[in-house]
C-alpha cells in the first residue's frame, strides 16, 4: 500500500489561476461557449508566454 497522497485541485498552476482571475473580471454575458473556450485559450497562451519571457530574461541576466 502506498503512503503517497495526491491532491488534485483547481487551479493547477499560476497560469491557470491568473487566466481564471482575468476572465472573471471580463463581461462574458454575450459570448457563446465556443467563444469562451477561445478566449480562455487566448488568455492562457498570453499569460504563459509572459512567464516564459520573464524566465528567459532572468536567465540572461545571470549569463
């Protein structure tokens, strides 16, 4: 028997959390589920890209 405890919670990452936080502040009352899915993907990609840029910038400062 394994002693490993695995908790699965939402949000699963800071990118997911910030994506949801951003979307919560938007007026989404007139969009379709498909448009919401597209908007989620767009925001997620933009936030993830920004974190990647910040990581790259931090590494380049130390090289």
